[in-house]
C-alpha cells in the first residue's frame, strides 16, 4: 500500500472539511475513522485547528506525519455531507487509496449554486425576515431588493479579495444607505425593519453555531477563534451601518 | 394563535431556505433545513405571543430547533450542522445589534449598555439551548445503543 498517498489523501479530505466549515471535532474524527478503515494501519491521530491540520499515522512500525496549513474558504455544507457519507461507506465496504482519491476529487468538483440562484434566494430570505419582523407588504418588497443589492455587493467585493471585515462593513453600509433613500422616497416605510431584515444576510450564522459546538466538544482553541470571528463580523456590520446612519441623525 | 404560527413559520422557512442556498445545501436536506428553521421561528413567536419575555422565548426557540435538527439529522444521516446553521439564523439577535448601534451613535450610553446586554444575553441563551439539547441527545443515543446491545 502506498502509505504517502494515503496520508496525502486523508489530509486532503481534512482540508476540504475545514475549508467548507465543518466542526473541528468532526474533522478529527472523520480523518482518523477513514484511516482506520485501511488494513495495516496501527495508529492514526490528528490535531485540527481552524487554520491548520497535523496528522500522523503508523504503518509497519514506521510513523509518518504531515502538517498542512488551511485557509478559510467558502461555506459549503453539501461538501461536508458528501465527505461524511463517503467516510461512512468506506468503513462498511473498503476501497483502495486511489479510489478514495478519485471519490474526493469527484466531491471537490461538485457544482455550487450559480450566482443568480444564490442572489435570488438570498433576497427571498431577506423578504422572509421582513415578514418575521412584522413588516408591511411594501417593506417586505423593499427588503427583497435590498437583499439583492447586498448579495451583489458582497460577491463583487469578495471577488476582488477584500478582507471580510471591510466586505461586511461596506455591504452593510450600502444596505443602510439604500434603506434611507427608500425612506426618503416612500416616507411610510420603516427604516429599521428594512435595514434589520436585509442585514440578516450578513450575520455570521456558521461561525456562531460552530463556536458553540466546538466549545461544547472541548476544542477551545477553535471555539474561541470562531467566537472572535463572529464578534468581529458583527462589529463590522455595526460600523458600516453606523457610519451611514450617523449622517441621518 | 394559528395566524402567529403560520406567519412565523412561513417567514422563518423562507429565511432558512435562503440561507440554505447561500451555504450550498443540496436536494432534500435544503427543504428539511427550511422546515427546521420554521419550527424554531414558530416556537419563538408563539412563546412571545403567550407572554414570555424576549430572552425566555429565544431559549424556547433554540430548544425547539436544536431538538428538531438533532432528530432529523440522525434520520437523514447527515451532520447536525447542516440543519442547525440555517435554522438558527432567524433567531440571531440582528435587531438587538442594530438598536445597540443606533443608541451608540446617538450617544446614549445608558441605552447602549441596556440593549447591548440584552443582545449578549439573547446570544448566550441561544448557545445554552443548543448546548443543552446536544448534550442530552448524545447521552440519550449512547444509552439507547447500550440498551440495545445488551439485548
């Protein structure tokens, strides 16, 4: 068995999981479980944080280790689900290392929703928040359009490799600005409802959930890092919107 | 009451569905994520309607959605986060954050602290609800497995 290839493939799977936003506990467990499915592996252990992976395994009394730096990627829950299913299935019916690498490559190539689809449904989500916060029909429709604007804005900014703090701040600022402009044209609309319901699109939901789940599982390093991420994101939104609102008050 | 349930259910369904698309959930799981979100939103709004405080209602909402996502995730054999992430978002105190920010801009320190504390405690309560359910469910399924293997 090609032990280096196995190590690299397992690390690849772990990297994909962390990038897509899986909990640290799940990544560690999946990597070790995948490894144990191969015959002859005497020992396998992993240490994963939000920014790096360390993995080592023992085969025929020889231990090899690799360290891998991970950069945060785009959230992709479908990929986590697929890798999870793959790791379950190889435990019941074992496959070779090459087949595993092929399967991972296939999962990596799976398509995402197109920009238009995410824009449309992001805006539908914003309209949903409009209903949730007891908005009138006009406000709901307006949140829909501000939602479209926010999605376009944040996609455009992230394409130009702007960091997430500025990205959130500018998107939130443009949302607040457009809500104020709409209020100028249609004075019967409520600015607060429009701003809050479109803001929700920027809320760091994954960071919050994972901060909680990582902390429960005892991975304090990642838990605190995620909580800091979520807090910074919230501050960015507040700063961006506050900057715009300041001129109106 | 029925109106409250329907309205909050449909609105949080739409919101969670939108986030399902943003987080790239595919197929059947997307719709289930929406339904779990609807359960959370409905729990929250109904407890508000029945006269619970804002914080307590958020706690009930978190309990409802965490329970639903733990059970459904085991049924569908998918990670719990798939449903939990999308469903939690309607309950995130975005409104509280916004009002804290507004008060801070107005220079009203008292109000800023008030709103900020309220927002932080809502976030804490959401975390508590999820934590409680996930621990209880883990123990429950462990005991169940032990019981079944003994048989």
